C-alpha cells in the first residue's frame, strides 16, 4: 500500500508538470510512460472501487497530497489537481493527462504525435471496451472537454452589467451551472458546495440569483414518445430535479443566499420556487414572517417600515404573500395558515394599522371583515 501511495504522488507530479512549459522537453517515451501510468491508475480504480479497506486507505493517501502547486512553475513537488484528490478521480487520470497535454502549446511535435497515436489506438479499441460496460478514453475525453467548455461559458457571469433578460441565455447558464456542480461532486465529495461558496462571493447579484432561480426551476425535458430513458432516467440536455438537489441543499444551508433570494427576486418568481420546492416554501415563509414581525407602523407615512437593511420593503412583503396566497395548493394554504395564525397571536385585530398581519391580509384581499377595505391610519379617505 505504501508503494502504491508513492506512485499516486508521483503521478500527481507528472499530471501537474504536463500542464507547464516543462512538458516541452518531453519526447515520445515520456508521453508513452505517463499514459501508461494513467492507465495503470485507471485499473487501480477498477480493481479496488468495491474494496472498502483498500479504498479507504487510498482515499486518505490522496487527501494527504500537497494542496497547492509551486507558484514559480519550476520542477519539484507539485499539487495533485483537485479531481485527483479523491478515489473517483483515479478513473479520470488519463482524461486529465490527455486533455492537459492537448491544451499545452509547449508540447513538441514528437510528443504530440505519440499522444495522437495513443488516442487513435484507443479509439480503435473503444467499441470492444464499451461492449465490456466501460467507455473508452476518447469518449471520456470528449465528455470532459465538453464539461470544461461549459464551465468556461459560465465566466460571463463575472462581467459587469445588469441581469440578462434573454430567457434562453439565462436557461443555458442555469444548465451549465448544474453540469459544473455535477462535475465537481463527481470529482470530490463536497466540492460542489465549495464551488457555490466561491461563486456567491465572486459573482454580481442579482444576476447570479436569477441563474440560481432558473436552475432550481429546471424540469426534465420529456422524450417525444412520452417515455423515460430506461438506461439514463431523467437524462436530457435539461438537467432534471435531481440535478438541482445540491444547489437546493446549498441555498437552504446558507442564510445569506436564502435571504438575498427573498429580498431581491420578484415576488412571482419567489412563489414559483416555493411551489416547486416545499422545503424552500417553508424557509421563505419563515423568513418573510420574521421580517414582517419586525416592522413598525409609521403614523406620519401611513405605512409599515423598519425591517432593517437586510429585510425587504413593506411593498415587497405584501407582494410576496399575495403571490403565495394566490398560488396552487399546498403553498396557498400554507401561506394563508401562517397569516391567520400570526394575526390571531397578535390580537386578531380587524382595524388597519394595528397589526401587520391584519394589514397584509387586507392588502392581499384575503380578509374584508367590514364589507369594505378600511383606510390605513395616517391616510386620507378617498373621495
């Protein structure tokens, strides 16, 4: 086992160097040997993926590899690329190596020819490999390249400017986000949540929130015959509900993104999210109710104020509860039950201006106790 862990560390160095200018000194033999190392580790993954003790030992050894590459780019101990820091990443070592060499402009002609010759031979063997239940290197390499290209298309989100109004673009960005999250989760457990944490800090809002909302609303595209793909249930160009599960879990576990969704998204969109995900409905209603309970009535202005800088305005709260109460069941019943119970706890007032819950019910048209809508204190009656 110790020798195997040493081999893993050496291959991590080979993989890191393959993306630097030092690969320009590689010849045919160096490329051939590095590809053999990658194939060997692929076999290690196949052999021990169902062996608990061996797999656990390998996982621990991979986590112990250096975290960061040398900043000077010189030869020496290098970081394992993050996908290689998990046992599942061993399966993709040959993909990462081949893609890194193909992208490296420093690679010289003989080394490049050896790489292409290897890929051609793999492609000839691919039908036999796939018949055995495992895709060949060219197919897996193409899939990795597509996912990396997809992640690059997410970069425009970093740019300045208002949120994109093009629904097709927003949908595409949402699909790419889910694909990137899936890729991160497959590479290393928990990496998808770490990616979302970084994007939350780096990307401008509310555009980022629009993409998150779109991703949470994505539904699987049905097949033309109405049947589900038996080999890949839920698979399509449009990632299904299961694909958004990590994103949903991240939102529910992070108070700041959850609060930003409530505060910045349009009320109708917030209601759509709550209707699609019951867990979000509960979280949204709890947060909106907390904000509403901290409002105070301004006699001069004749409205409710004081939710704080992190809370929404009275108008936004009213619109959110209105959309929730006019949504299909069970969201409608859930929102109305909350408002009725909070109003009863607050004293069950019927006059406006005394309880925020009464005024919410009056403003959303949910309760007209006197046959006509009473005026809020501080406002002149309409003629």
